[in-house]
């Protein structure tokens, strides 16, 4: 797989990219003007117009830079299921905690470390609490760190493989090259995003909360390509733009979605051409197909979705934590009762509710003491809104700059 970091750019080219996509007030003003113009032509026919983002980093950009405050009244930017940690069922966290108490070394990412489980295991309701009670749990930045450490100590170990397609190719490479030591097993909890996008749009359509356009994930699309989203556009007849992560990227995507709608079009577009192609990374796709099998998978807050998860293929089952530790898979009952009573993470994940409509938001549930999964990860909608707000100061700044 070709590393995007290998793309050679001169310092001047990098400076130009930064000026264009971040420090370009003139372009921002122009784009906001286009957005106003296009939406005005749609207002009579559509009324409220919803554009959904499917990436936690896009939601971070939208909220951190106050882009909602630049939108005309009636044009709503809605967060979708763009956080892999948020949609990981509690069942698997509970099993990891249990194994950790049984002497297995558990490796995890920093946000997963704090993810609350629904049921306590031996007094621990997260991997962080289990570590505090004596279990050996280690935070790593990637599977490579886990491989090196597991080789050094030789104890039975487990890596919690949570993520979307972006990390799947890295996991696949370790399986295909068989560089995992015999004492380290991978629990693949990788989720596939196109099935979740289809399901989310359909769920909202049934509740008359129509999605009119989609800002599609940039990093995921570097792997799967823009072609992966064509089924969404074909089925729902709405524009979809694969987008970068700077404020200008997002404003361009919004303007293009509105422009297509004005013209009566619905196409997959690539705004993030500096990283994404139509076909994606074919080598990475080939590795993923060899190392994994596609399965029905459970998404916390959404339900079981067909062909939406990756498990290790039969050819590499010696590395499979599910096989090695006899981990039972998720049941329908587990998924139906997977959130604390009163928590609105399920509705927030699919854009039916805003974090501020949850009775726990910034009361019982805060970044320092999360109750629901949406408040844990930096990609979680509640955590983003809690840290950066969704209006207030951003609205006032926009007014002062006469952008709104």
C-alpha cells in the first residue's frame, strides 16, 4: 500500500495548500455567498435542507471552525455515524475487560481505553477502570507498538482492532506477512462505512427526516475509493461529495451539493482530489480481501447491518482472538440494550437528535466523566460539541465579520 506521506511536495506547494484550504478568508466569503445564492433558489421547494457528514473529523472541522454559524437559516449540517469507537458494542469491551482480568495483556487505542461498558466486569466498567484494578492494559498508537511489546514480554496478548476501512489495510498487512508473534491475537472489530451510510439515510427517510446531501469521508475514501459511495447516490438520488478536512474543503462540498441540487443532479464528486481517486488504493483493497471476510455486524446505536464488518479469514484464523479465546459473538438482545437508560447516543449517532437534546449532555455526561460512547472519542459528536460548542461564540464572531 502506498503511503500518502510518500507523496513528495515542495515546501512552497505545502504552503500554497495551507493558504488555499485554511487561511483564505476571501475564498471563504465567496463560498458562503455561493451557498446563500444556491440555497435561496432551493428554499421554496425544500424548506429545511439537511447535509450529513459521515466522519468525526469533518464534524470536528464543522464545529471547531463554527461553520454552522455561516449557513443560511434552514440549511442544517447533521452529524452521522463517523466514529468507530462510538458504534463498537459494549459486549466486546466487556469481553476484553474479562480477558484482562484473566491475565491476558490487552492493547488498545487511547479513546477505547475510556469507552464505558454497559455492564461492569469484576467492578470495572471500562478498560481504564480494569487497569486501575490491576489488569494489564496498555495504550498504543497502532498495532506495530503492540507487536513489538508482545514480542518483548512473551505473555498471551490481545489487540483490540477497532476502526473503519482506513486502519483495515494496516491490520491486513500484519496478517498477510504473518509478523504477529504467536502470543498476540487480533480481535477484528473493523466496521465498513458504506452499509452504515445506506442504513442511516434509509432510517431517517422512514422518519421523514430526509437527508438531502452527503459529505463523505476523506480518509476512508483513500482506501475504498469514491466508487464505493455510488450505491448510496443511485439508491437515494442525492449528491455526495468526498471531502477534505479543512474549513474551505467543507464549504466547497456544501456549495457543490447545493449546486447539483439546483441543477437537478445527483452525483458522486471528489473534492479531496489531492488524496482520493475514483478507484481508491487497489493494493490495500486486495490485502483486505485476502486477510478478512465480510460479515453482518452489530453497530451500537444502529443495529445489525449486513456486510458491514470484517473478521479474520479462515486462512489466518491462528491470529484470530475470537478463535483463540472462544469469544462469543454479539446477540440481538445485547445490542438492543446496549446504552444507559436515557442516553440518546443511538439517536445522535444517526443524526436524529443533537447532543444538546440529551438530558445527560454536559450534566452527568462530560468528557471527563462520559456516560455514553459519543462522549468518549475525539471523533464522537457529543465530545466534539462539548469541547467546541455548536454556536454561541462562533455565531457572534460570524456576525462581527459580517459573514452572517
